[in-house]
C-alpha cells in the first residue's frame, strides 16, 4: 500500500505517501478517538434498550416502562446463582417497603426462558409484582457500564450486582457492589430505607 524509495544520501528507507493516502490518514486520525464508558450516575436517563420477558418476542424497554413515576432496577450477575437466589432478590420480594418503590424489575445477562423459570421459582404467581427481564447480549448493562469480566465463572461477561432507584425516567440513586458480586450496598434493606 505504501511506496518506499531509497534516499541517495542515506541507507534508510522513508515511506512516500500518495496524496489520497495522506488524506485518508489525516481524516482517519481526526475521526478516531477512544472514549471510555462512564458508569451510570444519579441524573442519568434510563437507557432505551430492548430487554426480553418470558420469551424472545416479548420486548420490554425500561426507558419506556419507567418514563413516569417511581421505579427500581435490580441488577444481578446470574439467575439461579447462590447469592442472587438465596439472599439478594428474596430480600426485595419480602421487603415491606417494596410496594412504595413503584415498578420493580430484576435484570440479568440471561435469556428470557431462564429468567422466567427463575421468577417462577422465587415468586410463584408473581405476587410481589417484580418483573424479571433478560438482557441476553448484555446491551442494557453495557449502556450502564455495569458489566464485569466474569467469563471464567459464567461463560460470558455478566452484570455487576446493583440497584438503581429511578423517578420519571432518571436515575435517582445508584447502589453498585464494589466487588461486583457481594450483597451489601444493593441489599433491599439499604436501598428501600
């Protein structure tokens, strides 16, 4: 692609670029930049990403669902994992203050069938009103910058454990576990207090 010629006074090679090659490099370097994601913060809008509920065809946008009123998004690393199943999500299901939280959703990087089965095992008949949504490719959690490298354990990157309190489509408070998977700052007792 690049032509080189030997300079008479030196034994080194210097690339000689054609005008189109120079223009291409100038334009490419101007348009190329690296920007890191920024973890979700108070005041951010809930991302408009399609999630799935119970089947791949049942699309749900949390941006639309939470556009008005109060809401809560509970992010978990994996359906049926020990801490998620024994402590984190049951804490919300049993919380007396859950009724004051508005619309409540559990989101995990899982398919809708797994999330549906997990929902039925934790909250038969959906008595709590919590809805369980799959984020199969992790797109929603990527927009929030809440994925972590967990392929060695789960086979793919997963969501950090978190809780986002929302109001009128905006994040009101952020509760992200510092170690990604522990159950402390995102616990129902602390988030719903």
